[in-house]
């Protein structure tokens, strides 16, 4: 079992760009699973952004939010023909003998589309969704899954009476301290509501395939195994994120630190999946470490921040542009570091303090777009233009 954690602001938080592998511990995915599912769909209209709520809606009670949302939230059961030998993303070890994973999902339109986590339906042969408190179990198709953001789109045949789609907010408007409600099926206890606040924003967490999910929302609203794929709602009852991971402290349950994939990220991925059956992400192809004044002093660098290139994927976009990796291992503050590589100080003219900044810029791009990168090597500054590639299926791939 691999435990996962958000990127710390430290000199040794490295990432494989387009979402690199990080040396971290402690944060876990709420449910089990990986993603191998393919799917396709006839192009449809983009997943809509809901208008800003009025002042009355912003003052909804938890009960009012629940009553408005419950019928659009479902219990997901995903069955595999054979269980996987080991689940390296979920916190609970191997799957049960019957190979069943459970989680949550929520409706995003009246055509039968729902969002959930990719790790909930990973490798599933059959998926079913039960909506609301008294709904029937509906057979669901996995339209497409994106392990890089832990987002999957499901489709069900709308029942008689239609579906209750949840309104989607703009997650860029989320601020620390905002009240939130999580609704889902923790430990199989369906239709459970918990409440809290937004504890932090712009966190970075690890996706099932080892890449980085940017701008994750941290919350203290209790979320537990089974909440995966369920909505994190604001005070107006709009979805701001998909509950995905928890800081477990080495155990199974919630310790007051959970993470949700921002709904803006999920909306973009859903739009791509509904158009083409898959989502694409930009890929740079490096690992890097944050520069601190201590590192700058030991390595005699001319700047006190930036991202020091540790490794470069062979034949990747950065490699083709001439970016150089570190060549000599040193230990600073008890941590190993590869010295001698290029130091990234800016991307597209924007100064970067460390790898988080570089990752965020790359994650905002599309494959085929070019970025200008300012590098320091041997005290000399130069700028290279890098055409970003298409992210491989797993971090560490070429």
C-alpha cells in the first residue's frame, strides 16, 4: 500500500512535470482502484457553470443543502471479474475477494451523465449507481476516465421523472474559511452529510497514475472511505469539488484533512471526455526540486529560489529542448539532491518560486502548446522554447 500526501513547500518536493512523481507520505485515496476503462460519446454541450448564487441561497442550512442535492447524488458499486492482486493507490490494501469497489457520484446534466473518481471505477466490468434515498439501482457505463485528475464520467439511462443535476460553481472563487458540505456514502452508509470549512486552497495532491493534481481544495468536513467521487458543496449548494483523498495519519479514517479535486478541473476533463472519450494533458518531462536559501548557499547559486532540474525524461519535450538534469548527488539538510542541472527561474516570463509554480503553469497548458523557459546554468542565463507533449499513461513514462 502506498500512502500519498500533498506537495509540501520544501526543497525536496519533486515532480515529473505534467504532474511529476513526488517523494511524499501520508495522504491516501479514499477508495480503491486504478483506471483502464475506455469509452466514447457523441459530442454534447459543455458541462455548464452555474450562475453565482444570490444572498438568500448563500445562507442555506446544511439540511436545505442536503434536501436540494440528495436526489442528484448516488451510491456507486463497481465490480471486477477478478480482484487486483494489490491496490497501490487506495489505503485499504488488496480488493475484497469479489473485487467490488464502492464510492459516490453526482449528476451533472439531465442526459444521464455523472461525475465520480477514476479510482472508484478503475478496471470495473460492471458499474451501478443508486440515486437518492429511495432510488433504483441503475446500470452505468463508464464513458471515460482520466487517471491524471482522478475524474471519471458515467452515463445512466435517465429514470422516469428525470434526473436532478447538481449546479456547479466556479472553484476559482473558493476561499479559505468558506462553509462546505460533503455528501456521499462513507463506509457504505448512504446519503450521509457532513459539514466543515475550506481549510486551504491550491494544494497539490498525487493522482492515481503518479502525476500531480493542482489546486486541490483542502477541507475539514469529515470524509471517509465511500465518499470518493461525491460532491463538496458550497453554502449555496453548488459543487466546488469532487472528494478524492484524505490525510489518514496511517489509519483508515478521517482526521480532519480531506482533499477535493476542484470542479473547474473536473468540468474541463468531463468536457473533453464527452467530446472525444478521453482527456489530454500537457507534459514537460522533468523532475525538479525547490531551491531554498540554504541550497543556494551550498551550491553557490546566484538566486535564492526557483526549481532545480533533477532528472529529464529521455526524448521528452524538455530533453529535446536541451534542458539538462543534475549529475552529482549531494546531501543538504539530510536530504539527497542532484546538483549540476539547470535552474528554472521563469516560465513564459513569469517568475517561479519552485516546482509548484512550474507544475501549475504546465497543468494550465495543452499538448502542443509552447512555453518559454528561463534557465540558469553555470551562472549564465538562457531561454529555451519547449513544445509540450502529451502526458504518458503513468508518471515516469517517456
